[in-house]
């Protein structure tokens, strides 16, 4: 029997942002200086980032920017940010060391490149770019320039996911063998978010990043897929991909993603099966703490949650990945949500959403991914 996925060194992340902008009382790990950061893009997701960024003990949010200067100004006023820029004018600010790229998905590749060429580290909303080759070129460029690049999602830093990983490391489920991930979600209301692979590039990174951080990089897949086509299929058109994934060490997973008129709200599932038991992890699009364990043959679940959440989505901790990126710069290591993981995720999404004439998908995944750090938050170690 195989020994299971190999573990990389642990990294202490106990000083990252906590509970919607509230920083842990223990600040012994906090760096003596903050890293100056700017936010580029003030769309809806920015309101989730900024409460945590302004409260951060690691980052100093000094500027925001958007092509819509009025929108950027309003956001800056709301959160007390002093500098406001028109679009990429922010890149000329020499005080800024790190840019958080929250621009629309189609703009990610070019924007990330210009940020790097301006001499600044990049934390990008997912995906890193819409094409695999472009994503890989960004990672290479960052290395050539001596810069760090990281990419959302950072929900893998949440208490629930970390508690689940700790359980796997302790051997609570024995050797992890396979996982099952499912997302059912309504068709996106905006046409631009329904087109081609965009809905999958928007949501699949949550599930794939979680799986890659448990099992290592995806190496091959096969399955079926159908893209959204209202012209041919009418009002009941759906988009879906259902794949079997093979990871390092021959770990396996099934990933099912479906967009349709029903259900009317998201239904997520992420479970891991091992030789001794089953682990149920929280929705990977959240920072929820809920984790449950059930040994094979048992009828009752054991709650491994480190806290009880007030809502099923848990607290807002968007931006903790950018904090980890700053720490990675200071500690000269790869960030948790590394660019190389993002490349593997983008390549996998393209493979699972490019069906042949019979609706089948099959591919070997070639992206080079360095082992992801096995992280443990202090209270779940």
C-alpha cells in the first residue's frame, strides 16, 4: 500500500488576518514593518478584501485604483485610503511593493505582467490568466525579475480547511486515497460570465486548489463536459463538467461542476476518503470552520471544527493570501497560493472544459508544480 501524498515542510501562518479583519492578540510573529500594498480594481469583490487589508498587521494599504476613478475614490473614502489612481497609474507609485489585482478575468494576464514589469509583487484574483501558457509565462517572468506571484483563492488558509489537513496529517483517515468534489450552482446572470469556460475559470479554482493542496498537482483527467449554449438548448441550457482526476502518488478524485436553472442556490460538497475513514470539508469557496470525521463502519460523525460559525459561509478573510505573500517575500519562500499551483489549476480547467464532438474530455496535465506547503494554523496543530 502506498504511503500517501508526500508532505512538504509546515509553515506557521498563525499571524495572518483573522475573522473579518480582527487580528489575533498574539502578534509575536508579526514582521517589524508592514509591506505597502495597492489594490487595482474596485469591483464587488474589493469590498470583501478591504476590511481585512486596512486591519492587517502585515500589509499597509496605501492606494486603490480603477479605470472608474469615481468608484475608486468612493471606495478609498469608505475605507480611509489616502491615495487614489486612475487605472494602472498606480504602477508608477514607487512606495508600493505589492499590487492586489482585482480586475476582471479577461484582463488578468496583461495586468499581472505590467505589475511585474513595474517591479512589484503580484497577488491576483483567480485565475492567474485565462490560458495555461500565459499563466506559466507570468510565473517565469516573476522568477526572472526576482519577484513573487500568488493567486487566489486563499480559502485554503481558512480554519476549516486547515483543520481538515491537520486531520489527514495525523492519520485520522489513514492513507488518503480519493476525494469527491461537487458544485451545483445557478447559471450566472450576466452573459459575459456564462460564456465558454469563464464560469469554470471563476469557480473551479476553489475546488481544484483545495484538491491540489491535499494531493499535489493534477496529472491526468478524463470525463465529459458541456458548455452553456442557450441558442441550441433553450431556456433549460446547462453547463457542466464531470471528471475523474489523477494526482501525484496516484491519488484520485471526482469533480462535478454544474450550472443550471436548478437549484437556485449553490450546493457544495468536498469529502476525502482514506483507508480508515472519511473527512467532510467545508465549502472551498468559504472560510467556514465546519469539518467532520467518520471512521469506516461508524454511524456517527465527529465534529473537528475549531469554532462554531455564525453563518454557513463563516467569516470573511479575503486577503490573507496577500498577507502570506508578503511573509513569503520576507522569508524567501514560495507563497501558499503559489503561481505554480495556479498554472496547474488553469491547465486542468482548460482540459475539463474542452470537449470533443462527443462531449468527452481527456488530457495529461504537464504543468510543473512545486510541492505546496502543508500549513497548520496554531489552534489546530
